[in-house]
């Protein structure tokens, strides 16, 4: 199973935001992988482990600095990282972001796409929903437990205790297992490639 995970790079939530001439100054910002996307990475790795096969590819859209988020995902155990170059105001538009991500997903191929429920920077929670629409996929959000049948490519999402829902594309939420921590040298063993944006 080819699992594609989209990872957004966001300012660390402990970063102090500074204004310069009325505009946010990002020169002192510490950038990290979006914490909700870490849960998506972890779930992708667990699915791969349960199936005993497959590939986890992480993709991030943005300027060169997003390679750090990709390297972090590789250190957690992802098999491959892809950087789609992009910059500017379009990165603040969920439709523009989802359009680029959908094109990348079509090019890379996938059996399953996982994203975090939202980015901690803008908190829009829209790109994943738009992405599913652009790819003509079912969309499921706020997943707290996931069971996946690789043969039928069907899943089950736990909603409330005792309630379940059949689903397609999934967006993990915090109640999934916590992300693993692997040594930072691990990412050197896995490829990361760049694509034009």
C-alpha cells in the first residue's frame, strides 16, 4: 500500500511573533513540522507495519526551509520525502495549496492519503477537505481510532464509544497513538527529492 502523507511546516507554537513595519517578521521564527501532521505520519507508519509491506511518502509544499520538516518525517520512519517548491501568498490560500497537492498526489500515485486535521498556524482545516474534493475522494476528518482493511481498502473510524463509521480517506486527530521518536540521523538513510512548484 502506497500511503501519501502531507506535512506542513508551521511556526513553533512557542515562537514569539514579532512585527516589523506592521508586517510579521519571520526571521526569528523557529519552524517545525505541524504537530497534527505528526499523528498522520505515525498512523501511516503503523498501517505499513500492520500490513507488513508498503511505502510511506511524505510531501511538503513550500520554500527550501520545508526540507527540515521532510527530514524530520524521514527520521520518524517515512520511506521517502518529496519537496514541492512554492512560496509567496499562494501558500496562504487553501484552494491554491490543495490544487498543487492534488497535482502532486496524481503524479506520485497513492492508495491512501493522510493529513493532519489542521495546521496550527492558520487553523483553517480546509486544505484536506478541498484536496479530497479535487481528487474525487471521500473525506473523513477527526479520526480518533482507525482500522484499515488493505484488501478492500475500507476503513472504520471510531466516533464515540460504541459508534463506528465506514470511511475512505482519513485525517488523523490527536487521540491516535502518539508519534514515535527516532534518532535524527535516520533521515540520512532515506531519499528526499524536489519538484518544481
